[in-house]
C-alpha cells in the first residue's frame, strides 16, 4: 500500500518531469515530493535507450541525484532536502481502491493510482507533476491536482544548436559518413590503380582492413564489423580476407592463417590470398607449408609475381639458393611493368646468394 503522507502538500513526479529537469525535486519547498518506484525503472531504461543525447544525459543526471540522496538515508523512508521538503521513493505496488479504468501494468496508471491513494489521506492534497498533457488530463478527471513542469529539457529541445553543439550531437554520424566515403574511394583506387610497391614479407597485400587501420580505426571496431558481416553471410569472401589481413597486421598470424584458409575453402583459385596464407605460415615457422602455399599460388596463376618473389625468399631461407635465385629472377621479370616486386630487395638477395654460392 502507498505510504501515508506526512505533509498536507504532496507532489508526485512522473518520468517526464525528471527528464525535463532532474532538479524538479527541489521545486516544492516545505512539501513532500514523491517518485513512484515505476519511474525509477523507466529512468534506467530511458537513460540507456533514448536516441536523443540530451534526454539520455538528463536520465543519467536524475539517477545520479537520486543515488546521492540515498547516501543521506533510505529513500523509501524519506530524506530531508535543503529547502525543507521531504523526498521519498514510494515502493507501493498495491493502492487499495483503484479508480475504474486504471491498468496497473502501465507506469502512468501506477502514478495516478499512487497519487489518488495519497490524496485520500487526511487533509492531504496530492498533485501530479508532469509534462505529459494526457497524463495531466487524466489526473484532473480523477480530481487530483496537476502541475505541468516545463524545465530545462523543454528549452533545450527548442534551442537552436550552435555549430559546436551540433557537432557534439551529430559528430559520430558525420565521422562514420566520412569513413564510408573514404572506404568507397579507397576500394575504387585499389581496384583501378596499382598500389605503391612494398616489401610483401612485411605486410600482406593491402586492402580495406589495412587502409582503415592506417586511418586510425581500432582493430576491435573493424573486427566487430567484419564478424557482423560474416554473421549475416558466412561465405562473405571480402569479410574473411579482411579479417585475415586485420589479424596479420596485428601479428596474430595463426588467426590470420585460419581466415585465409576459410576464404580459400570457398574460392580455391585465389593466388593473392594463398600468397598471404604462405606469408602467415612462414611467420609461424611453418616453412614447408609456406612453400606449398606459394607453389600452389603459382600453379593457379603462373604470372603472379608476388608468389614467385615470396617463394624465392622462402627458398633462400630454407637453404635452396639455386631455386631461390630462379624464383626471384622470375618475379623481377614478371613485375617489370607493374613494379609490384621490391626490385632492390630482390636484386640484393640474388647478389648475396650468388656470393655465398659462387659455384652454384
């Protein structure tokens, strides 16, 4: 049952009043200010779910204020405010004789039922405080006092945002939009232009995941994004390869190799991905498997310069200088026009191998 009021003036606050201005609890000097427990539940939901940043902010502020007041005593018993009023949270879920038409499964109707129960106390006048016109009209029908509270949020919502305020409100969406444009532009660039030559032993073939990492997008954000794509379509080749490249970029070669393998299970004749797999395997110390991956990439695409180059590097490391020189020279021949193979690195390695094996 609702707690019997200790004051002749009782103000029952609904959720909208607290969201408009949490400091509404200090607006009624020398009275009793009551918040139904259902409002606390609504506040907890709203401060996390409402899309408007200012509403969420007021929801969090109201919750903090109530928590601070709870440090003075148990809110269900009531705490005295600085203006002489008493503030309490009413935990009642049963209200005695409830007016016909009220559905206690609804928070608004619980508020009305509580205010009605308090109003029946001796010499007590209960007033519903809200910014919800429909709730106030229903309160008047029940013979309750009503007070429409238009606080800070009302003026904020009607306030014309300054440029700084607009950016704070919409900055995240703006940044996301810019990244989307960059993503699309970069993809088009990679499709129609040759990337700047790089030493492929240091980095897998550049693609969207690597590009976005270079723009400062966190690995976790990218991983969540690509995994969500795979959740919708487990055969999304781009997402699988991007996850492989993302893990490779972080030095997580075992995870990278697994995603490359998953991609190749769907598209078996992709020499670029198989070359990336070979590089990851080489980083893991699986030299024989790496050589097999590069050789398969070459069988799938005999003119794949990067596969020849990486095979040459791997053969040099595994003690096959003649095979390494042959692969490196073939890589240089195939990349004469594209320049995709690091020419100076390849020539230096060939020279070093010949110097070590003059009779070879």
